[in-house]
C-alpha cells in the first residue's frame, strides 16, 4: 500500500483486511487513519477518519 504524508510517499506491505478497507474507501476518497506495525514496517489497520 502506498500512502502520502505531506510531500512524502511511503509504500508498505499490508494484509488482506486492510487492502479491502482501502478498496472500499477509494471511490469516495474517504480519508483513512492507518495503524502501522512494529518499526513502522507494515500497515496493520485502516479505519475511516471520524469527524
């Protein structure tokens, strides 16, 4: 998965559940809050940002 923070883009491995959440959010451009794994080497969770 590739995500951006400011002008920086990061690509990290993820699991199927996170991938599915991203696919669902993408068409509406819903912002997601990402939970990174140990040493920020993977994406463990993606949840829609609550307003």
